[in-house]
C-alpha cells in the first residue's frame, strides 16, 4: 500500500499533467470531446431494456438537443448497436 506522501505526490503529478494537457488544447485551439459511447451508455442501457421514450429523453438531457434530433440520434444508436 502506498504511503500518504506517495499518494500526495501522485495527485500533484496528475494535476500537473492535466494542466499541461489543458494548456496544449488551448494553444492548439482544440476542444475536448469525451468518448461518445461513454456519454451514450445510459441511453444504450435504456434501449436494451426496450425503454425507447426514456432513451430519447435521456439523450436529450445529456446532449441538450431538440426532440427531433434526439429521436434521430437514438434511432441511429439502435441501428448501430442492433437493438
């Protein structure tokens, strides 16, 4: 098991790396976009439970999109994941 000092050191190093990555993104004028499948996993889980309407609502909540776009996106997820 690691000592408190080792854990504190690791946290400091991770914090430094996160700041470095954020700086690089800013310098390169990039925006971090998380893995879409990770974001959509709750929607996929609802589709696997045949809860289509809830999946659309959840998608809209996650992405802040209209009903039409949310419905289209959920239909694409259904097709992609063969649900």
